[in-house]
C-alpha cells in the first residue's frame, strides 16, 4: 500500500480559499446523541454449515437497533465486525463499528481543513452517524473492512489498471491484480494495446496475442480466490472491436462453456465453486467488447469494418460488421459473455480527456475513468426518503447527498491504495461514486410501474438531483480546499460535461406530480453547479455511479438492489432464534393503499399473492395496476427492453455507468440479443450486459415457470373479456392408473458408499408410471422421506408429467452422499437424486431425448470415442418394436391423458400455471426465485442477482462485487 498524502488544508490556504464548511443540522437532534434517539437490543448471531449442521460462526450478545432486521445484523456481525471472535478486541456493537468509521472521517476532515470549527466537525460526525445507524445510506464494503483498523486504510472497491505491449507490463498486470484481489476488491483493464496473434515481434516471431495472456491472469485470479476468499475474484477484461484478435476474444468463454457441459455430462462437478470448475479457463472475468460508433454504424449499414494493427494502426484485415456483431450476440446467447461498452458515448461524457481516454471499467461496468485509478462508492436507501403521504422528500434527499459526498471526498485524504500509480491518479482526480438502492421498491410503493413513463421519469429526476447536488457540493468544496489537481488542464471539458448533464435534466418531461417537485429541485441544483463551478472549479472529476449494492443493500434492509426492479413478490424472512418464514413484500400493501384500495381489498390481494406469488387474477385488482407489481422474475417478468429503457432514463445523469444485467428468458433468440445491444447504443447507454436464463452451467438463473403474462398482454381486450361472464372450457389432466399387474424393474445401486434399491413400474405399453425408492432402515426418517418422494413422483407421472421434466430438474442436483457409483453407465454422481434420474433416463427415455440432455450409456460414450458419434449404426439398431418409448396403440411414455372438459360459469378460472409440472417449478412460480441459482459458498443459501453479480440474502456474500 502507498502512504497517505495529506496537506490539503495547506494547499487551500496557499490558494486563498475559504475557511471551512459551516455544517447545518438536518437529521440529528440538538443535545441528543444519535445513539440515544433509538432503542437497542442484544442478539445472538449463530451460523451453521448447511451441509453438516456444524456451527461455523457464533457471536452472542451483539448490539443493534431494534428496527434492524435479523438478516442485517447477521451480515454486519459476520462481515464487518473486526477482531478475532472470542477475544477482548472483537467488536460486539454497531456503535463500535460506526464510531470506528465516522470518527476516522471526522479526524480526516479536521486534519485537512474541511470544517470551519470544531463544533462543525462534531455536528458533521453526528449527522453522519444518524444517517448510518438509521440505514439511510452505507459506504461500500472496504470502508467497513478497513477504516479505523490497523489494516491499510483502503476505501475503494473499484479499480482500473493498465497494460502495455511489453512483457514487463503484462507481468506487472498479474502482480497488481493479485494485490487487489487479496484485498477483496475487483479490477478491470483493456488489453487492446497488446499486439495481436496476427502481428510480428521485433525478433521476427509471431506475437502471442492478448487472449493467451488472459489465461495466466485467469489462473492467478482463480488461485487467489481459492486461497481463502469467500467469493470469486472480480475482474473485467475489455478488448476494442477493431483489435485483430477480436473474434478469438469473443468466442473464448462460449467455447469454454461447451467444455463445461461436456465435463458435467461426464460426471464432473462443474457448478459455480465446484471442485472441477477450476480446470476450465476464463471463468474468473467478465468480458466486454469496446465498440465504436463507426462499428455500430457499419452494422446498421451492412458494410465492412477494418481490424487494425496495434503498432501502426494500419488495417490488416476487413470483416463484415454484421457478421462480427452476430458472433458477439451468439456468444452472449451461449454464455452471457461478452457484454458491450460504447466507447464514443463513454468518452463524450469524460471530464478529463486532456489527461487520457477512458478505455476500461471496473468488473461490474459502473466505474469508468482513467487508467490506474480507483473509486470510492456509497449508496443511499431511496425508500427512507418516501414520506407518509407517499411523495419523495427531495429536499431531505439533497441534504443527505451533501453530507455523503463530503465524507467520501474526505476519505481520499487518508486512504491507502494498492499501487503508487493508482494512489497518485486517485488523489489527483478524486473520483467518487455516490449511488442508490431500493429504486424498485420505491416505485412500487409510489404506485408506479418500473417499465412505465412515470417510473422512468421518477428515476431520471432522482438520479439527476443526486448527481446535480453532488457536483454542487463538489464545487463548494473546491472553494474550501481547492479543486482536484487535474482540473486546470481539463477545466473546459469538465464544464462542457456539466452543461450536458444540465441539458439532459432540462429534457426531462414530468409525467406526474411525483417527479415534478424532484425535477424542479434538480434544475436548481444544476444551475448552482454551473455558477459555482465557474467560480471555484470542482473538487471531484467524477461524482456518481449506480453500483450493485449487494451486501450493503442487505445492511440497509433494502428490498431491491441498485437500479433493479423487485426480484419477486414473495421473500423469505429470517427470524430471531433461527428459522425463516415466507412473507409477501411489505411494500405491496403500501402500494395498494396508494392505488386507492380499501383494507379488506388489500388483505385479500396480499393473501392471494402469498399463495400464488403473482398478481394475475388477484381478487379486485384492476388490470391497469398489474404493471406496478411486475418483477425481474416470475409470472409477470419485465420485458428485456423494460430494463434497457430504465437504464437509459438514468444514464445521462451519472458520471459513470450502471451495473445491471438485462435478463432474457431461455427462449430468447440471438436476434433479440442483437436488438438489446443495438437499442442500448441508440439510447445512449455506456455499457450493456445480458443474461439468458440457463445459458450457463455454473451459475444458472431460471425464469421460473408461472402463469406469466397470458391474458393480460392486451389490457384493453382483457378488461373487456373479464367483464363478460361466459362458459369457459378448462382442460384438466386425468390420472391414468397402472393396471393391477404391470412390468417392473428393480435396480440396486451404490452412491458414495450409500446403498439403495429402486423399483420402477411401467404401463404395458412401456411408459414409466411409478418409482419406489428404498434407502435406510424401515421406520427411519430417511426411509419415510424417500417413501413420500416416491409417492409424489409416481402420482405426477400418472397425471402425465413427462419423465424428461424430472430428469432435467433433478440431474446435476448436488448434495451428500455423492461420488462413485457401482453403475457402469453412471460412474460419478453428484447426489442420489442425480443418479436415480440419470438411470431412469437411460432406462425409459428414447435416445433423442436423453442425448439432448447429455445422458449416454457407457457403450454410447465408447462408440463416440471410436467413431465420433454416439448413435449406433443402422445394422446395430434393435427392432423398432422394442425401442424404449415407442408404442403401438397406447400413449407414449409420459403423455398426458385426454382432458375432460369442465364447464365453469366464470371467466377467470385457472389451473396450475402453464408449464408448471413439478414441485420445483411450482416453487419457482410462487417465489420467482430460481431453484437452480448458484449456492452461496459460505452458507449454502440460494443466491440472487445484484447488478451483474449474485448476492446471498442469508449472509451477504457475493459472487464478485462489493
């Protein structure tokens, strides 16, 4: 770490600046310490291993405000309290944690001339303390980890590195990344300066190219991650679209994903964090292509595009722009990488072009600035500023922004950095990243749809006010302690960008009274930015980003993270003393009241949502209000362009960009991904990433089978239909019982040393109709659970649930016992369920269906090695009559029996959600939570998305973002 450089107070005096800030009391109460305004309670924090039940963390008697959730106190205790557990120096109260941080910030402000008097410094301390303990905002995780401890005072979560076309620079890249990963942060860089594999070295040989060097960096990141960190290393790799190796770069992760599938099907553990995933390359980085306006116009026009040598910029190859764009979309369809970064848009909003271009971003793409720089983040909890009359308290929000920006700038005065060059750049340009969380919950509580003109206008106005107020305070700070060191050479460009933000604010068209007042205050803020900035300059080159807010979002008890919509309408709440309960989001009753519903109606709608997980056909809920309750997943999932349009509403008011993934259903086409990337460019986004459900083996995210948006896409016609009472024919599945005497097959098996027996009974026409499993002693809990499971599967099969549905859901399920089996066709198994349904697939599914799922017999795998094909030659095939799954006159295996029509005097009768066949799918439909989402490395809880990462609601661990 480099040493802290101080002395801002001396510089300010030399320049004849002001005498310090006069701090206004806004939040705290005069004569009362913020701690004394709230009630505190003691709690026990105990975490157990999700596999073994062993206690992995225990700290009893920790102290938190009584309104903090159990989840929030658990995350803070396990993540942020410092000192060895059980020792005298271990922190045990939130007061100690907040004091450790806030008092360090106060001292930094006093030492560097920020405050007019000691009284102002004390008031600043109280205001900041009040905001933190009342969950109005939070600093990013490195602040809680490091500030006020003997550790280096690293406060930044986001880093951008640089690498040149030399071996010294490449090796230094590995080293610098390693130190950043060790400290729990992430880094990004652009590799486009490295010569391509199509260019010559000075010695006459051919260059290796950037993709080859990515392997070494990826291995380094994976090693550091496995050396004790609780999450994967976070990194971003960017390559310019005109680099000659761009096609190889585009396909790297897609090809590796093919390997992952092949290894998974061979029985290897390829889940996120699995034992065998480390054998696959490029899994520790997000990849992005940096595209230019020239390239995007060539895609539109269908013309050629030149790939250029790194040394002399000469065109060494021309490619069809549309074909290259198509390859990018195909790769993203296959594995979610690469995303796009729009270079000309990014640099058009750059405040420091005289210093250098912006070439890269941090791992989540929200921080974009100079090479060898870092950014300190903090996020506000928007729902805290919603008043009792359901209007947004814009003046209070603006005051909070002032305090937070001041604190963030002070942190740069005492912060340490992982390299000298990063420290120099950060102190010279003082980049900050204020942002917010809980936008989705705020809009719902205000009765505004996320994908609506009103929702976007509100989000745009809030974002404009946040950034305008931040730069206003930055200009005021410049009058006290001086502008950033790089301001003089970039003054004209910085002021030009401020005018661009102001023009974007003036272009906001208010939709409701909700956003009109916020927009008016934002307009005043931008007027002050221009006037005060002209006089004083600015203290900070950048002010705002929208980060994922994973762990800190839980610390603030936010319902939604960053700019994201609500994930689902039903969540699991952790209870004091252990356990959890399923509850309907508490924002929903408030939203319904705002929309004009009475208490009795609200109770009925909430009860319906708790049962179904969605609002479709909720009693008394008007069709025009459905959009208010649209979510990222589940029955009424937002359309992909709904995400893009929301990002476009906020982007013109951010110094940086937005960490967010555009979710697409599994059925999405390559053309839809192309459209998302193209429209993102046209709408002025700086970066876009997509995720298609189930496109990755290691970290799948299912869209959840549910009743979706059927019947409500055309709201006008749906409303007319709902008003009309008519006879509706509802098709119901009919149970097809097995005959008294039926053929069956009994299989003994061993999985990881555990022995069991499976008996499968079938219809005379050869379709599977029942499964019986015997494990453990008769009368034991395990035997009882397996009996119940067998009964549920058997009845479902008889009602027509296809066997392949179960095979797709239960194969690759991982839990103990697992390991070697005694079955030559299934040599390795990740669990008993994995084995059972692979065996059933081999016994009862035709080759075409199971081969699509990668399930083959030992003979078929051997045949593929010898001939290149799994299929037998024609002369090897058995007679058609004996093929599994073929029938003469009965229904095929798993077919649904003919439905009986039912006459119902209602227009709103629904059976189980369409596409829902299993209990697993039903759970997805109810909660919107992916049943096959990645498991948390720490506690085993299913994770959920936060920006372009995943975050655990149980313990706060993330898959790569702070």
